[in-house]
C-alpha cells in the first residue's frame, strides 16, 4: 500500500511540473498565438540555473541557507528563462508562423548543444543537483513526499488559475484579438510588441519555473530531458486541450495516464504476449493515437468546429 | 431604428481646424502597375466623403494607405496635420483613425461585446499585474468598458447578442459589429470599406441611420468607399471618383455621379 | 592544398546529399505549405530499403562481375527511391491530407507524430543497432539459398550474396564509394532539376506552389500535383539515404533526424519553396560543415551542430526568404 502511495505521490509531483510547463505554453501559443517549438529551452534555462545555484550549497550547510538558496535558485531560474523569452520577442514580431517555429526550435537546440558541449554544465551526462530539500527517505518518506506533492499540486493549480485569469482579463482578450487577426487588432490600436513582451515574460517564466522544480525534485538535469520531442508533446497537449488552461490540464493528465498505463500493461490487466507487445510498442501506439486524435479534432477535443482562428 | 432622423445630409460649418485626415500625392505601385498615382485628398472635421470607382480603381489601396496598413511609395499621409509616413496601423489608431475592412475582419474567438471593447482606448490594458491581481480599480474599468460596449451595440441594434460569438450572426449583423468596433475607438475619423456590402435594404437603412446619427452627434468625419450610391446620396457631403489609380473628379456627390453616368454613356437628362 | 581539395570534394558531396533532401522538403513546402517534419524519416526508409534489396539473395547469379555490381547498385538506387516515395505518399494520404486544410499547427504536430511513429516502427522492426551497409553480410562464398534466409533478413543470417562482397570491396575503397556516390548524386540532382524546370508536371507543380487558386482556374488539379510532389520528394530523400549509408556507413532508425534538420536549415537558407535554392543551401551547408570540421580546432568542432542552427537563426532574422526564395503569403 505504501508502495502505491509512493508511486502516486511521485507521479503527482511530476505531473504538476508538467502542468506548469504546459501552462507556460498555453500563454505562448494559446493566448499569444506564437507557434513555439522551443519552449523546452526556457525550461532548460530554469533547470540549469536552479541546479547551478543549488551547487553553491556547501555540504552540511544549515537549513536556513538551504532555504535561501532554494528561493534564490527559483528566482534565478525564472529570471533566466524570462530573459531568454525576451530575447525571442523581437524575432517573434517579425517572423511568420512556420518561420517562427523554426527560430524557436533553433533557439532551444542551440541551447541544448551549448550545454552538451560544456563540461562545466555536465555535458551530456548532466548535473546532479545538490539537494536543498529534505530527502524523502526512510520512515519520513511518505509524509515528506506527501508535502512535496501537495506543494507542487498547489503551484500547478496556481499556475492554471493565473493563466485562466489572464485569458479572461482585458489583457488576455487583447492578446487573443492580436492572435485572431493581427492587422485588424493593430488597426484597433493594439500593439503587437507589447503583447509579445508580456506573453513571453509570463510564458517563459512559467516554463522556467517548471524547470526549477524539475531540477530540485528529480535531483538531476541533463540535456536529454529537454529535447525537441518533449517540447512538441507539450504543444500537442495544448492543441488537444483547445488552447485553454483547463483543457490542457485534462490533456496532460489523460496522456500521462495512458503513458503510465501502457507502460504497466494496462496496470497489470494485460499479461503475457499482449502485455509485452503493449510495452514494446507503447511509444508507437501513443504517437499513432495522438495523430489520430489531432486529425479528428484539430482544434481540441472539445471544440468540434472552428471557433478560433489559426495563429 | 425609427425613421425619426433627418435622412438628408446634415450641414456642417466650415472650420479652420486642420483636416482630420489628409493624403498628399499618394502613390503606390504593385509590381510595375500603379495602383494609385498622386492622389491627394483632405477630410475636414465632421465631413462625410464618399469614394467611388470601379473595382481595381484603387479605392481599397487608398484606404489602406490612409490607415497605415500599407506604406506609400511616394507621397505623405497626415493625421490632424501630423505626418504619419512609415507608422504602424496601431500608431494611426492612436492618432485617431479607425476603420472597417472590405473582407470582414472580426475576432472569431471573442464574443461580439469583447470584439467591441477590445478596441477601446485604454492605457491600463497592458498591465500584467492588473490582469492577474484584478483589484477593485481593474474591475471598475472592466465594468465601465462593458457598459460603453453595450451602448455601442445598442446603437447598432445588437445589444441582446452581446455574449454571442460572431459565428451566430448574419453577415449584415457582423458588418454592424465591425462598425461598432470601429466606433469604440472614439476616433476623429472612421474609414469604411464597403460597409453596406452584403446587407439587405433594411440593414442598409439601419447602417445609414447610425452613421448619420454619429456624424451629427460626435462631429465624426467619415470616409466611405461604396458602390451603393443610395447610401452616399443620403449622407455624403463630397464624393471622389477614382479610376485607374487617379482622381477623375471630386465635388458634390450628385455632380460626380452624373459625370460617372455620363462617361458610361447613360443619358441622365 | 590537396587536403583542401579533398575536403572541398567531401563538402560538395555532403552538400549534395543535404541538397537532395532539402529539395524534396522545399518542393513539398511550396506545393502544400507544409513543413514536412517527417521528411528525414523518408531518408531513413530509403536507406533501409536499399539495405534489404542488397541483402536479397537474388544476385546469386553472376560471380561478382562488375556488371552484376552495377545492376545491384542501380536496383538499390531504384528501391531506395521507391521506398522513400511510397512511404512519403502514404504519409500524405493518411496523415496530412485532411488536416492540412484545417490547421497549420495541428498539421505540424501530425508531422512530428508521423516522424516519431516512423522512428518507433523502425526501432521495432529493424532493431536499434546500426547496420552497416553493405557490410552487414560476411563475405560468404555462394551457398544454397534458403527461403527462411530470404524472409528474415534482419535475423542477420549470412547472406548468400557473392555480389555483396563485391560491393563491400567497393565500399571499402573510398574512391570507389565516392565515385559511385558522385555519379548517383549528379544524376539525382540533374533529374530533380530537369523534372521541376523542364517537364509539364514540374510546371504544374510550380504553378500550384505560386498560387493554388490561379492554378486551379487554369485547370491544374492541386491534389495530384501534391501527391506527385510528395512522391518525388520522398524518392530524392530515399536516394540520399542510400548514398549516405553507402558513404558514411551505418543504417539505424534515428539516422533521419539530424540530416532532416540540416535539410530544413539548407532549405531555409536557400529559400523555402525554391528548388535551386535548396540545392544551393545544401551545398553551402555541406561545405561549411566539412570545412569547419576539418580546419577548426577539436574542442570547437563539437559545436558544429550549434553553428548550423545559429546560421539558421541568423538567416531567419535577417533574410527569412533565404537567398533565392520568393514570398508566400497574403498581402495586408
């Protein structure tokens, strides 16, 4: 039973981190209409900055120092990610959809390539993040894990609520107007540059926050965690979720659940040959399923017809 | 909409203010073809000017140049006396120019009330803090905007559809929403690109009434590109005839129309 | 000096391969406004196709004479082209056709999904370990054929192909492989240019690329043009895959990703939608990569990929149309 609780709590943490990451992409793509393939770069910045600050922790340092470094790492991570986002603001205004996607992809891949080639950042192996949080081990494992799960779920909920509130605010409506029809919006006095600044600040910031949390909770960061496929998957969740905050959370949860389920042979229901096949072909099955879903409902699973226009 | 309004064109006094919108020798080439060649015009405050001409004569190009959507290859645009060349459409909007589009351009993911409200001038719109924290002043601003938006929708008779998306509206109704959105700008001049296209007689009359009303009430200048002369007859003070990118004739609407008919060989007497 | 020449030659050859892939990518983008992310996978499929055709014990006849080797090569090229074209057309039909008209982003995601799917299928069917081409077979004297050997090439049974050992001999000598590669590349490039610039079908494809509505109004039906474009693009990528494995060795399911990305870069640099641009972009990229690898110090060469991508970024920011591209898109 404890094993089950352990499993659930650990996955809750990672699920929450994924949700926060996805919330950032909802701001970037769902609200601002930026066709982004490089958001994993923001998460990487957040993770590596956090890891870097965490490494400043001397062995056996006081809990107060640990807490201070924790806060500092989050600030640095989010700040760094936001800086990266601001870097992309200018290009985003000038580049059309497909080209913008390529530019963001190039941005993220350059980052990853730089990290891979820098020994100080651990290169391909990655960095071990010094633990600033109490280790969840021994008898205290479940309660501590539970606290982490609670904290991360709370943060995820906060992120989702913030994005939702943004979407409904006057600012959010202006963002969506610019996304729907840029010329008409600009002719009505809405400025693209300001919109992009704000969107990248919040979007990249959320991605960076997810990166920080990931670094601290998983204890290890490597370039492989921030690959193009992971980033594309999150964009997929946002599209499937109809570009809304709540829809995205549902999509994330469902796919996460499916992924785990297939990995565990439908949670132990399918055994033998069929179960083996399921595990082996999990990624292919998921990819095929998601393609089919997208082809069926390209605007999100709950929006049957064309409510929104394309960025 | 009742017929209590004067259908005839209103009279405005000559003023000595600078024209709200002016273009001087505007020229635009597409490839090797001159879409517009040395076209000049001035719109005094409160005047309604109609622009007529065949398809391809350059009417939409002129409108695009006057609103900042495209840049002239030669010539200058002035808003309220200020030169505006090279500025973005948003800058034109802030300077007091509003417009509608030939091919309807509304925001499909927004309700029609949101469509109208998003165009309202407001400095606090771009504050992330206000948006996220949503304090009392922000709520107040939202309500204020909403009230003004509803008033505009009432003007075009669509108040009860405020929460609808544009997909639920007829084409004529959508054109009216676009008009309401342009009016939300509180501009000094509104440029309308075939505002009555696709409307039935009822809707057209409604549109006309609205335009006359706001022109009188707000002293709002209008530039109307239209094929339907009936609309212009009712409300335009002046007309401009464009053909092959040049101004052929300018003056009182009736005389311009007569000239057009004359050139087409239609006997008007 | 001769080192420089060798490197230039290598660079040109690599550049031609990138160019071939990029041409297919550019053609598809021009005709369907679709960034076919799965294009690299057609490259991979072509390589595997050629691999299997070389493994088929059909070349028992002949004792390894030059003529049989020639025919093996020809068949390999044709098979790689055919498999690339087949998969390409399948992907277009099953994945892209309906969604293309609906949503740009969703189409792209479907492309990514297709790419992942193909890679995964490759993993499962072919196993992840790289296979040499064609040294997957130990040089075995002609032996009796067995049906099972034919049906399970991936089981790694020694192939009864004396010819393959001939190919292996050829492959092992760099000049031999280079010669073959060069010849095939030249043919493929010439063929592609000829097709696009001189044939009626190519003209139709170009018309659809420039303006689909106008093309339709003169009687050109876009859908067949699109299918043909996908087929041609896939074929070119497949041939490039075969040549790549011949020259650089190693056929594995993920082999298409990096060359695919580089082909994107080449296409963008040269101007997406322009065939000559794609070739020029590919050549430039190949030369840049080879020369920087040859002349830059060791530590820096690890950044090779990063430099390529930086180049992409620079072009996107300064000249998104590329060197030779035209503007696609609506006016204000």
